[in-house]
């Protein structure tokens, strides 16, 4: 990278162009029009702000995300019903399988992030993994439509239904996990790629980036809205095969929308393996565990470099946290005598060390977001099963599918995102003086606090339902719903929608902004892994609770006949853990320091 200041660059241009009257001002204008965050265009040249990026390309990305989320939630929203009604799995088994599949889908982004940051870049990674996604959706459609790939229907008045065969389950789960793998290449890249369209070092564009994350989450929920209404209705009342074919078509539309942006996107160069760089810093620091770090930070290797050692990335300023890692940048006599340039496994630059420090510093915040996703996972497992045992009739001949209740969560998000972006931020800005109103940590913390109340609401609803079942003598009735309207569930779904407007949107922006420039796909992947680990935590909790509470004549808290179970105890336990999680988060957030970066020098033209 060149080390010319903007004024030097202007003077140089004037000197070169003075023989061509009228050309100097346009050359300076062109130079200043280049982005300052290291982004490039499709052809590998420095990106021009006037011809690339901004809202013109973000619109394509938002459309892509909307279609992809329609496809995902078209499966996830009603999957527990497909497993229980079509594949004849028990309530606890179905809930665990949904949690494991969704959790895997949110852990595979680590694979996609590694490939994007190391080799392909975000644009190509999204395109490649979208193909796997479509293949999985087509196979899923075939699995649900061909009689040979589904078990026989359950005979009436028979409690034990025929199970799916090993071959049928193999095809079904292969399709599901192809979708999960395809999701792994899309999810860590699409929000980061959208944010890449705005220059961090341009005041106006940086403000727009914050709005992008709000509208990005709005597009997620717009897709989820269609999935939780239209697709769930189709699956429950028309056919599962059509209900899965529509997401496949939506995904094809998503790819088409994405590729339509083509030459107008801004790109970031793949910076090599982020995990390798992390390992190099850790190894170098451990090798020098006996070496004393110099008291004067200017003696650290690469301290005086203006730009990051990684091309296209801004340099994070040196910090005093995690001093042990500074040993990796401490120059010893042996380093001076050995190879030039030194091996990164022996000596790392300050910028490489600070990148690792930054990743380490966000991990406590990351950990505290995992349980929020466990709360979120209830919407697609136990909330749905709770709804099946409530009165769902809305009008003569029309019954509300339990999975459709997530409409109230989605609707709350669709209302809250514009309200937050246009009203709440402006009100808070008057008192805080910050353009974004709340800090990112404050925004996430509010959502974590709100996550306590959906579990409290669900607990109270279940307690009322169980009392009514006991009063009406329906405790042993495992078929008929308790005459208590399913709309009692509206508060618990809406409260989750309110909480995620703060936490999930803030989380996406936090992990993108606070991750080193060269690891932003990895940063987004870390945010997504909280979903995955949250789903896995939910599965683990169901397994543990079932094992502990089910013994002898006791059916346990999560029984196949929920009228004999105690879901209210499970939800109360979740609420208690959510309280502890908020206290842990507050402690972590108080000690966190936001990163400071240098500006990348403009390109020489």
C-alpha cells in the first residue's frame, strides 16, 4: 500500500497533469472518490464510490436475504410438525431433532467464513454454497412427495404409528443437512458483504451502514413472515411437497437476485486464513513465554507501520489488554540473527497481534448471547408443541396451524425495526449525543433483559392450560386440545420479537464492526454460531430434563401427553437462567473497550 497523504496525492496529481489544462481538478476528484477502507471492484481495482456499493447494491443483497430466509423458515417453522405427523416421531425426539438441525445450520458458517476470508472472498462463496442449498431443497421436496420415501399414514385410533425406515430417514436427513451446509456459506457472508458496500472511513456512508443492519434484519423477517403464514398453511392444509417446493423456487430467485448485482459490488480481498494467523500469534507468544515485553510499545515489531500487515485491512491501534500476546511481537536477539523476513510462527507484527486480541476480547460478549438463542429456539419446538394442545379453531372449518403463531414474533419485528430506526434512535440521541442512540452493547443488553419475559409468559400460559386440563378431567387425553385459545401464546411470541430487535440486530452489527477487517466473515460467523449453540443448548436441556424428570410412573416435564407433563417448570427454569445470563453480560460489557483503527492510505492513480 502507498504511504501518501491526501494532500501529497493531490500535489502529485497537479504536477503530473499541469501540461493538460482542465484535467487536474477531475483527477483530484477521481482520487478522492476512491473508497478509503481498502475495498476493490469486480476487476480487482480500487473501488470508485460513485460507481460501486451503497444502497444500489445493498438492495440486491437485501432481496437475496429475504428469499433465502423464506426458504429456511419455510422448513424450520413447521419442521417439528412434519417430524411428529409425517415421520411419527415423539414430542421430545422431534424437538431435539429440530434443535440439532437448526443448530448445525448456524455452526456451518464457520466453514463458510474460513473459505471466504481465506480463498474465495464473500461474493464467490455465497454463489457456490447457494448451489448446495438448492440441491438440498430439491431433494427435500422429493423426500416429502414420493410415497416410497415416506412412512405409511398413521391408522385412526392407533397410538403407535409405523416409523420411517432407515432409508427414508437417510434421504430426508441428507436433504436437511445439505441445506444446513449451504446455509453455512451464505449466512456468514451475506450480511458482511452487504456492510462492505459502505465505506467505514466516509462519514455519510458509515451512518448508512448502521441503517443497513436494521433493514437487513427487516428483510430476514419479511421472508420469515411469508414462511410462517403462506408456507405453513400450504404445508398443513394442501401438501408438504408443495410447501417445500416453494422454498426451492425462492432460493433460485435469491441466487438470480444476487448475481444481478454483478459488477456494481464492492469486494474485500481474501486475506488468507484467519485461523492460521490466530494460531501463529498464539504459537509465537507461547514460544516466548519467558521473554519480557518491552515497557516502550514502540519497540514492538511493526509498531511504526502505518497500515496493517494484511493488505486491504485497517490497522488496529495497540492496546494494553492481554499483554501476554505482545510477546509474539517482541523482537529478541535470536529474531535479529535469524531469517529475514522472520517466520510468522516466531515473530508477528503488532497489527497481527492486535487482530487476535480483538477476537479474544469479544468472546465473553459472544458467550452471553448463546442463551438468548436458546430462548429464541423455543418458538420452533416447545412453543409449537404447546400450541397443538390448545384450541386452534378460528372459524368454521379453519384451524390456526401452531407454527403460524410465529407470525406474531415476525410482525413485532417488522413493526419494531422501523420504529427503532426512525423514532427510538432519535429520542435516545437527544440524551446520549450518539448518532446511533444506544451503543451496540447497550442495545444487545436491552434485548437480553427482555428475553426473560417470553419465558415467564410461556410458563404462566402453560400453568393455566394444565389447570384447565385438570379441571375438565382431560389429564389423560393425549388427542383433544384443551378449550383454551391458542392466542394466549401471542405475548410470548411478541416479547421474543421485541427482544430480538435489540439483541440480534445489535449482535450482527457488533461482530461485524468489532472484528478485524480481515476477519469480518469470521466475525459474522461467530454471531451466527450463537444461534447454533443456542439450539444445541436447547436440545441438551431437553435431553437432560427428560432424563432427570422421567422415572417410573412419572412421564417427565416434556411428556408425549403434555397434559401429564410440566412444561411450565421447564419454562420457569429457562427464565431463571436468562436472569443469570443478563447479570453475566453486564459484567462482561462493563469491561469491554471498542476497537480503534487507522485509515488506509488512498490508492495511487
